[in-house]
């Protein structure tokens, strides 16, 4: 579905159009991947792939589900603003689905929220914090459960944040790797929940140990091998997102200056050559990475404390990437009763159409579809 010369420039696309696109993605993901857990009423979980069935014994991607909650909260905020449900009046609201999803994550995770990976738990803590705020604004039940999730997981984060290697947080309960994927979202969580000193300490550690001074981007982490730290220097798009979010949440003059520099570095180092489109990182876990970054770039684009040039740069990155994902979409017709409702399929690579990355008959991964949904939600906040 290529764009045409008659289409308006990205900056001129109305917020309502981006909202309609985000609604289309939300409907497609929830209807294609959303399942009941063992057919239990009141449950909702995302299948890993389509076609495919949810299985207790299949792959379990806890953190994919956490980002599914976040996407539903995005849709719920638009529902709150418009007064209309994203999938029609006869279907559950986004907030209701998100609440069911959090409950079902616990059921699928063997009746607990604690997980082997601290970054997984950080993403769920962040999404349930946002869900709690949405519940408060809509006066819906569920806040007590959401608060319980946060209390439970905060204890895990306090355990993960130690002085080993000078600070930071461990990635997993194996406690042999301190990295940006865990430290950054935990720092953001601490900042959002009023634990500013803890957040500042984690950001300071990231700046000292994992910020590449030459590129301005954050590297992956420090792995402990034979008692010695070994730098994992890989740079991933999503790691920059929660760092940016934590800097904005802390919001001091120093942090805002760092946020501006980080956005400049993202534009220089993480976009596809000759474009303003942020690169994507494949399938599997990588299929979520760029969507996560765009979520926090959109926050920066709306932050009046940043220079206008910085906000404009962040805005352009979000809109260009979201447009590439929208333009590359294809449709796939499901079977059975849903045959009259074609599903949107989004590409895992913004440079290639979905028909190439997901040819007819191939399995489509939930992660990449959540990524595109996140991108469109981010764009819908900018208009």
C-alpha cells in the first residue's frame, strides 16, 4: 500500500487520522491475538503468533504481554477522550481488556507476578501504573489489584539494585549481568512513583558505565565473567527509550539537557540511511524494540520544557516511522465467523511491505504487531 504524492505531509496528518489508524491496529491485534486462557470467562491473553493457539506449554513471553497492557492503556486514553470504544459499543473497552490481561498474566505465570527477569517485571510495573491512573480517571474497579502488583514488584527492584559493579540493577535472578534493559525501566518506574533518589542513582550509573560518549547512545550492559565485568557494547533502539523517559520524568535542567542530546544521538545513529525512519530490529523480542522507543520519543515531542528544535526532531522521528509502518501494512482474511473482518498485518521492517516480511501462509508474531500499534498510538498523541 504505497503512499501517493497526493497525501499530505506527515506534520499535516490530523490527530484524528492517526487515532483512526491506531484504532484499526488495536482492533486487529486484539481480535487476531487476544484469547481466553483455557476458555475461562473474564480472561484475556495474547497468543504468541497467528495462526496459532494459546498453549500453556508453548513459549511464554511475559514482557510482550506487559507491552500489550501498555498498548491497551493507550487505546483506553483515547476512548476516554472521545467517549467511544475502539472496537465498538458491543465489545469490551480497552481498559477492561487491560485489566483482564493483567489478571491473566498472573494466572499464566503460575499465580504470581514475580518473574525470573527484572526487566520483564519493570515493564509490567510501568504498564499497571498507567492502568491504575486510567482506572482512577474512569472510576473503574481494579486499582487495588494494580497497586498490589506494584508493591509486589517494587520489592524485586530493590533487590535487583545493588552496589555491585558500582550500581545499576541486575537483569535476572541469575545476578550475573547488569544492563540498560533492566536498569532504565526500573529507573523510570522509581521516578514515576516518587522514588527520585533511587531513580537518579540508576541514571547516574547508566551515564557513567554504559553511555557511549562518542555516539551519545546507551550500550547494552556489563556481564560478569569469572568475577570480572565484560562490556556488552551492542546498541539497541529500545534501550534508549526508558532512559529518555527517566530523564524527562526527573526533569531537572541537567536531565533535560541530557534528554535533548539523546534525541539528537537517536536521530544520528538509529535511523535508516537517507530517511527519518527509526530502524527496526527484526522479529522475536526485537520486534518490540522500536515501538518502545517511539513511545518515549512521543513524550519528548510533547514536553514543553525541551527546546522546540528537540521536540520537532522527536516528533519527526515518531511520525516518519509510524507512517512507514502504516504504509507497509497488508491485509489477511481469517477463517470462520471472522472471514468478513480482514486483519491488518504490519511489517517487521519499515523498508519492506508486510507482504514480503510476512508472506501469505506464514506465522505473524505478536511482538511486531504490538510494535506497529505502539508506533501508531505514539503518532496519535502528536497529530
